[in-house]
């Protein structure tokens, strides 16, 4: 009888276990860590084939996966994803948020609104949707923010950043992923005193706003706990800032001017150390204070030290930072000193390129890396070096920049699968063990 009861309990518990979600940019805890088990240890010789694929339109926004559904933003227009457009444009089209069934790819609903893109590289939205408590939040490239019912797609409230805050769309579009913190939806907006704005995530009511910058940049907000307080970190085009996430009051600020307003990465914290860096040799290392919110600058990047991320967020652990530099080098750096321990171009195909991109996501003791060539890699990253154990191509790049075909969209890892988009299709590929 004990054996029978044990087996029954085991079966019941197994039935209650659900696959992990990827409900926002960088995953459930916004730390680029995929915590599902039962994942493949190596790439099969035959490669990996999609479980399903569906047609979509242009965009750089990655998918979000939650509650058995996939949410993806795109832009239907005459814009050619292969064109290199470095100036402002004027493309009329339709921004969409589409909800698919995660198991089959079947379209469940679609939300559409007209949009005129005045931005460089007008392919589509940049921001991954965020899903929480039965709602999904989507931010378009021209600052249209929509809160929708996650099951039906019914609009619940909307905002127009340019109209509501008397600001102008950044050159490369709104690209700061909306951040959910408790009852708040925190967004990088722009305008006088409104570089960062907190909304009530259920009603859309403004709760607080703060900071003024010449340009808001493209970095997303992040939360740390240090100095006896929760701190909201915001890097805009001119400085790194720490705010009280409940009130918006500033704790501290340190100047760090981003070249071409290219503040992109979220400030990365490991223990007492904080790192912020970007294109064209811009980076700093800080030591966080313990008695109150604050940060002491301890080193500045130069040609021999530091990492300069552009399109992908670095990964930090055990005093080390692993990040893709501005020409594609995966570098390992000491957080305390900025010292580079090693570098490798293998994740981006062995060849340097301007803004070459790969996304690092940890699962167990190894990383799944998705690169701009449409390849997925499995590799171990340690203080000693880069050790790749396999790779395969899963999707064709549809974008074009700096003279090469590429893709800049971060995938989602959920349901023991990877979900990847291009400007033509969204695919689901199983990474489950047999």
C-alpha cells in the first residue's frame, strides 16, 4: 500500500509540474538564466528542426512566453529589412501584437494599431512584451504603450509617450523593455523630468516620474538591493542613476556619457561590484556602498580593460562578467578590476564585425548562445576560457547591417524549447531530452 501511495503521489506531483515561462526580456527573473531541467546536453548530429513555424512581419522584439502562449510584436509596412538606414525615415504601417499557442503556433488573437516610423532601421518594434497577472504590455518603436488582456487581447489602457510627455522618439526607436516591479510598470520615456516613469500596471495611472536627459537612451531599468535599500538603476545618455523604485527619488548619480546616446545595457551587479558599459570605449566599474545607497567609481575602461556591449546584455557571476564586445568578441572580465582574462570570436562565427551580436543564456552549468547568424550554440564559460560543445543553424537571418546579413532579436527559452523570430517567421524548436 505504501508503494502504491508513493507512486500515486509521485504521479500527482508530476502532473502539477509545469514548464517554465519566459514572460519578459531576459526571462522570469530578468537575469538571462533558464532554470528548466531535462534539456539536451549536446546538439544532435542531425541538427535541430522546428516543431512549428508561422509567418510574421518585421521587428527586432523578442518573443515572450507565458501561460502556454507566445506574444510577439511586429510591424507590417513596405520597409525592406535588408536596407541599411542610418537616418530618420517616414514609413507608414501597422504595429501588431500577436498571441500564438505555444504548443502549435496557432494564432489566438491579434492587436493592431497604425504607426508612422520616423526612425533609423524602421523594421519594427524593439521591445519584448512583458506578461504578468493576466495582462500583457507592449511598447512600440514610436512610443505607443498598450496594456492588453493576456487571454483575449482586449485593450485595457494605452499611452502615447511622445504626446503625453512632449518628447521625441529616439533615433533608433524606443528600445527600453518595459519593466514590471510589483504593482508598477516602469518605462524609459523621455521629456522634461520624465526620462523614467512608473505607471500603475493595472490602471495606467502615472505614479511618479524623474530624471531629465538630452536623450533617454535605450537601456532598460533594473532593480538591485544594496546599501540597505531596493534601488532602481537607470542609465540614460548622460549618467548612471539610482532611484527609490517606490517614489522615484534619486539616491545617487554618476556621469557616464554614452556615445551617440547608445546607453543600451542594464547596469550589471555581482556582489559589491557594479558594471556599466557601451559602444566606443565607454565603461565604468563601481563599488556599491553598504551603509546607505551609493556607489564609488573604482575603474574606467580603456583599450586594455573593460567590455563594451552593444546589442546584448552581459552575464555576471562569481566576480566575472561575460559579454559580447562591440565587434563581436566574447570577453571575460574581472568585475573588481576591469581586467580582461580572455576573448573569443567563436560565438559570432569567428569573424569580427561592427555590432556583431550573440545572446548568452545560462542553463545549469553551460550556456545556450544564439548568434546573429541564426545559430544556437552550447558552450561552457569559465575563468579559464570558452569551450564550445556544439552548434547548429535554426533560422535564416533576414536583416542586413554593416554589409552583412544578420539578426538582432533575442530568443525566449520556455516549455523546454527555444522561440526565435526573424522578419519573416517565428519558430519553436525543442531542446528537450528524448
